């Protein structure tokens, strides 16, 4: 019961924070924030608490695979954004699956997967098209934030529910699908336009450097350290990397 309450509170609060950051600092900064493992990190913690640290450690391989797949999602979405949110999202999902499925059967070590993930993120940033001009941001309707929260809660509960049957690596991939980034981007696309969606998605892709660092550090520490130590050190490493990326972007 306590874990269920944790799921229903933590991820929505993180989404609220990311949404307010978008409204305060713009789509790019909001995207950079959601590039952090704001949903997959808590889901990984839930898996460690419910299924044990060994399951969560094995799931980090899936999260590293999904880092490269998320970069493909972002690249595809940016290139298709001018055609509308539905084709862009569908193309992003297809690109995610097209990268994640082969990597799941590659048999690569976590170190190789980490290097491949960083290379994929760098390539996605390099080949993303220039952002289209952004329209003026309208006032958000009253239902905007409640709709985002309801969608986020549903996704977190569903992912943690199917994890036992999917296996650790597949669970890591599913948990690392860019749920929060997709929610922010699609809402920006529908409310503001393709330029805002591209800015948010490019920010998210840039934030994947910290995402990959989080799960690689976690894979190294979780088998040998207490859960609190492993997750704390992984979070600190991700924040340091995110700070470096933010400085570089500025």
C-alpha cells in the first residue's frame, strides 16, 4: 500500500515540476529536465523495492538500451514535427522500437551499451533539424495539468504492474520509454506548435547524457552497495552531467 501511494505521488509531482519549469524557462530547459530519469528512476526504485536489487540491476541494461532508443525517438519526432503531433509521435515510437529491439538481442555488456547510448545521443543532436519558429505561448486551459497528471499516474502504475511478466531487461526498456518527455512535447505541439515541440524534444535528447550516466553508475553500485547509496550516487552523477550539458548549451 505504501509503495502504491509512493507511485501515485512521486511521478506526478515530478511532472508538475517539469511543467512549471517549461512555463517559467521555456521548452528547451523543460526538455533538459525531463531528460533526467524522472519517471524511470522512480520506477527502477520501485522495482528494487518490490523485486529486489538483482532484478533492478539487470533492468539497467534495458535502461541503457532505451537511452539510445530515446535518442532515436527524439530525432524522429523532430524531423516529423512539421507534419503534426500524431505522425511525429508515431514515427518516434517506431524509431524507439527499431533501436531497442535489436539492441535487446545484441548481447552487449553494460559498458558497451553505455558507450553506444552516448554515441546515439550525440548523433541525434547532430542530425536533428533546426527548430521551426515558435508561436507565442497561450495560457494553459484549466484541464491541462490534471490531464497530464492522470496520464502520468496511469503510465507509472501500468509499467510497474507488467514488470514481473516482462523480465528485467524488457522492464528496463519499457520503464525508460520517454513518457514524461512525450507528454510535455505532445502537449507543447498541440498548444503552441511544432517549433515548441522540437525545442522540448532537443532539450530532452540533450538530457539523455545524464540519463545514461544515472543507469550506468547504478548498474555498477547496486550489486555491491545499499540501495540508498546506489541511487543517491547515481542521482548525483546524473546531476553533475546535466550541469555540464546545461553549461555547454548556454
